[in-house]
């Protein structure tokens, strides 16, 4: 699990620094097969009208991302349970966990 988190952190740093391949939505559509091949090697950002609208990842990277999200959710749940009964709603707790996740990933 720790190795997967290290891989995800490296990937997040690459995205934040802009060290990913970039394609316009037109290029992605025209060269979809090549896009799939590129995404197996590294994340590929897709732009539409100059704005990043998507990032394509390999299935392995996506699964690692989902594992990391679940681990962060479990941590938030454990933290909430350890603090005792809360008057906050489940939605508030999830929103806070997501906000902390984005802050940890440098996306806030």
C-alpha cells in the first residue's frame, strides 16, 4: 500500500508541474489509439478551448488512485469514530475529507 501511495504522489507532482503529455480534444479524438498508448506510459492532459478538461490515466494508475482515495476516506472515518459522537452530518464529514484530500494533493 505504501508503494502505491509513493507512485501516486509522484504522479500528482508530475501533473502539478505540468510534466504530462498534453493534447487538444481534437487531437485526442483524431489520434485516439495513440492517446491510449500514451496513457499507458504517463498521464495525458486533454485540453478544450485552452482549458484542461480531462486527464487520461492507465487502468493501473486509476486503480492506485482509487485505493488512495479509499485509504483517505477510511482515515477520516477512523478519525471521526475516535473523536466520539459528532453532530455533523455524513455529507459534512465527506465534504471535509474531500477538501483535505484536495489540499493534500495541492489542488485547493
